[in-house]
């Protein structure tokens, strides 16, 4: 479906993910993106880190291309497109399986913060090392 993304995971649309029109409610895509991000980070060995901070959502932009319906299988692709001093930007693309129909694209920026001070702090080198961002 997309060779540009280093990782993907699959999920299936549940009935509670759909709206009165029988299609995936637009807000239900964010949990799919969260699933892909968690599985991607787990695969890289950086899901749990002890760097004195946490990532929080700064921006979330989604473009809807085609509807998905109950029981459709989805493949969510993910990549890191940018790592700055205190933030990371992820890109996502969701496809219907097995057809490969593009459903949604998204971009999310997360900021690494000191939880106590609620202020951005630098992303540790050990955390950024597994990502191949050119």
C-alpha cells in the first residue's frame, strides 16, 4: 500500500466507531493513530522511556479521503517526518484492506515536556536515535 512508511499496524472498525450514517465517525480516527504510534514506538524499543519528560499533543491535522464502515479492516501507516529540539511530527495514512483504498491522512506534532513545570524540554538523544529522519 505505501512503501514510504517504515511501520504499519492493522485494526478493524467496531460498531461503536460508526455514526448514524454507518461510517467511521471522524473523531474515531485519532485512537487508530494512537494505536499505530504506540505499536511503532514499541517496535523501536522506545515506548517506555525514563528521560524525565512526556510527550503531549500540540497539533493534529486530519484529511478525510473516503469512508470506512463497520467491520472494515484498516491498515494504519506511520512515520516520523521531523524531529526538532523539543517536538516530533508524525505522519499517518490509513488504508482499507485488502483493496488499498486511501481513507485518511494525518499529521500530529507532539512536544516533549517536563511534567512538573509543564514546559518543553529537549528530546533526549537516546530517544531520537531509532528514527531515520533525513
